[in-house]
């Protein structure tokens, strides 16, 4: 575990950016008032101004310290040694994230981020997993909208089938059911930079279904038709989801970390989609996403995108996000072939948040941090795994409970 005699419990690195400010607001208004924490970044002036903005939100709480750090080994080691847990919202992570997570792995500091860059996560696993485990550091990348909802809903639905029917799961069908949200400049910049840093061949290798799993998975059949459309009565008409392969990599890693065949099931696999109104629109979206990914390999396309998106560190204002919402659903299908005589049951899990997509990102980060800092370790699977590069699902029931208390709908039911 992270050493107990450190100056801070939590440091928020990149606090003055768009997602960083929203995370700082949630920490200020929702986490315990005696939390010892700090905001960190490159500009002392901007950090001090942020502290002044936060103070009226909760004047009775301990105010955060200010830590100035550049992206070099000396500064980051100093920062990591001061805190039990570090949240990094400095992206794109493929450009700026590696020195930060390496410092945490070296110094036994727990770490959270909200990347969606699967090739970078693969690189982090290769570079930091063993060292983090040796030093007792729990590193959980991709704990924002990518990929907490997918990972937690899968875990809830699989657990429901295990506990109520004593059966493993063959497939979790995941759907972006409804979404009204605007991407920030950081998200858009991340997509562009990932294409530049890794190239199509390395991206394709990282997006293979079991590329991040610590144990080999199995081949499974494609369920959508040639135009990317699939009909599922409980979920509707489904098509390719732009973040589907990103979510799949994390859910499949959770399968490997949480017991594989003995946990989720020997034939388990995760199938991500988004809900559409009809098959024609589904086919068009599938083709647009497929060709869009190819076009990102072209430098002129990336040049054009940079001129029409929000700048990194910026995003939609509070008024623009006041009517945003996001809902995901996951259907777990029992694996009766692996358990002859078992009931052919299904479990349906639902996630919903009414509010900005980046507001709930701050909720994920802050509430996950508190699970690691003040939760009962015997209730958190991540501690039982001994550290390393883990996933949102390894925070288990305590994470689900904290998200529910913070206004997130997370529910699961067994279907007849």
C-alpha cells in the first residue's frame, strides 16, 4: 500500500485544465472536509487562482495546498513522494502521461487517470505493471467515461448472474443507450495525437480483443451483420460505438484480473455498441466510424480537425452542459453451454447521469480516490490483487456505492 506518513492524501495534477477544475470542484463539495489534498501543475499563479475560486464552494473544509511541478523525473518523483494518491488529468496521455505514471509506480503512489488511449495503456502495462506491484502501487488508467460505465455495468451484470443463478456469463452486450454531450478540446486532441504517436499498426495491435488481458482470452464469433448492425430485443437496434474497442480492452482486462474462467466465465466476451433508431442509420454510422478512423491516418485531416475543435484545456460551459445526459446499458447472457443444466438467464444493468459528461468524469476520479484512500481494504478487490495496472471494476462494490451516493444511477436486475 502507499506509505501512510505523506504530506497529502491526494494530489490533483493538471488541476487548472477543463477536467481538472471540474474534478477539483467535486472534491471540494463532496469529499470529507478533513481530506489533505493539493492542486498541482506548472503555473503557481493559475493554481493559486483556482484555490481562490474553490474556497467559496466549501469554506469550512481544509483548503488544498499548491504544488508546482514540471514534467521531469525530479519534479514528478518529489510530487509522488508527497502524496498517497495522485490523479492525473494532464493529456493527451500519449504525449505527457508516461513520466507521471512511472513516478507513481517507482514511489508506491496510487494513481488514477481518464485516458481513452488504449495503445498508451498497453505501453503503461508493459512498463509499469511489475514495478507498481512490487511497490504496492495501484494504477488505474481509463477510469472516466471511458471506461468506468462499461467495466462497472459488466461486473454488476456478471455478478448478478453468479449470485442469483450460479452461472457464468457468455457475453455482455453493452450499449450507449442515450447521450447528449459535447466533447472537450482535450478529448478531441487526444484522438488526433494517438493517431500521430502510434500509427495504425500499433493502434490495431492494442485494440485486439484480449491485448490488455493478463491471461489469454478465446476467439468468439462476430454477432453484428456485415453492415455493423445487430438486433437485441432488450436493447434495440445497435451499431458500432466509437469508443467500443477502448471499453472492450478494459473489460477484458478485468476478466483476466478478476478470475477469468473462474470469475466471469470461460467463454466470456464483451460486445460494445450504440443504440440507433433503425438499421439504415446504424449501417451509415458504422461506415462513417470505419472510414473516419482510416482518415485520421492522413495528416491533412488531422490539421483540419485541429482548427475546428475546442483548444485543449477548454470545453463547453456550464450553461451548455446543463441539459446533457448519458445512459449506458449492459445485458449479461448466461453461458448454459459451460454449465449444462443451468438456467438460461439474463441480467440487465443500467448507468445514467443527468449532467455534463466531464462533470461525471470528475465524480469518477474523486470517488475512486476516496475508495482507495479511506475504504476498507478487505472490501476492495484491487488491494487483494497487490497493486499493478488495474481497472475500475477492481474497486468493486465500494466504488459502485460511492457513485450512487454522488448521484449516479447504477442498477441491475435479473430478467425473467
